[in-house]
C-alpha cells in the first residue's frame, strides 16, 4: 500500500490490485475555525469526523448501489476509517459539482442582489473548478467544452447524475425530517468504457442540512441519520 495523495480531508493509497484506499481524516473544510463545506482550506479538526463521514458515505453509496446509480465505491471498513474504491480519472484537474435546493453559501453571496437567503432553488446544478488559488471559480457548460475538460454530452450525464444523487440524499434526509439545502459532489471516469461515476464521498462535510430551520453539524448529522 503506497500513499499517492494527501488531501484536505482524506489520504489516498494505491493498492496492489489496482484499486485505491481512502483514509478519512478528522479535518474538515472551513475558515477561522468555522465549518464551511464550500471552503478551500481546512478550517478545523473535529474528533471523530473522519469515521462519521465514512459511515454516512457508506450509507449513501450503498443506497445509490441499490438504485443502480454508478459510483467508484467497493466497500468500507468503519473501524479502520477506510473505503476501497475503483480507480477513476477526474475531469481536467478536478471539478466540484454543487446541487442547490436553497439559496445559501457562495450562491447567496454572489447573487444577493436578486436572491433571498433560504429561498427555494430547483436542484440548481453548478460546476466549479478545483482551484484553491482562485477560490474554485464557477465554470459554464460552454467553457467546459471549449477548454476540453468535458464534452457537452458528458455535461448532460454529469448534470443528470448530480440531480439524481442529490434527490436520493434529499429523500433519505427527509425520512428523518432533515432538509437538504445544498450538496457538493465529485465525478470521474472509470474503466475502459470511461463511464462517468460519482467519486469521493457523501458526508456531512460536503452538504448543508437543516432540521426545524437549524443547521446540523457534520457529526450530529451522522448520528441523526444512522441512529435507530
């Protein structure tokens, strides 16, 4: 097992069989000690956040598997804090895809002249470049195509998968009377067919979820979702 990449919230190891092992860490993104799933830096470390994120990720990836929605997920070892995944090729140098159900975060900051905080959005899909130096700038479908990052047909698949997966997460949260405001995904191509699949994670660290109008912290979200 060889360490191949150190990320903000996970370390990635290559395995002898060609797959990869993701090791979840307790670091979460944010600024000045305040959690923010849209931030570009590690803002704080929360004890237990890694395993909590993995539990929720495994829960959602298993739910997607049952519905036939493609992911890179193979299996997870909660005690070790690891997840085994298929190798995937990211788009360009990496994209983040956000599905928005309410106006909060960076969307509200950019469009506050027109948007009211918390107003409903219809599963609005937004793509950003993974570029910390430039604060993950949003990029349009046309620009993705012209820059050779993503074809127009691939964009349609990406958008459709984003809304499908976002709605699965939204429905699962609703079973616990929790409302999803927005969620961030990553995608990649796998295998010789270069099928577009969901990669990375689905955890409290990459979404904003609220209950009775109150924001739920990542560790609390895992407890609320997975408790009997």
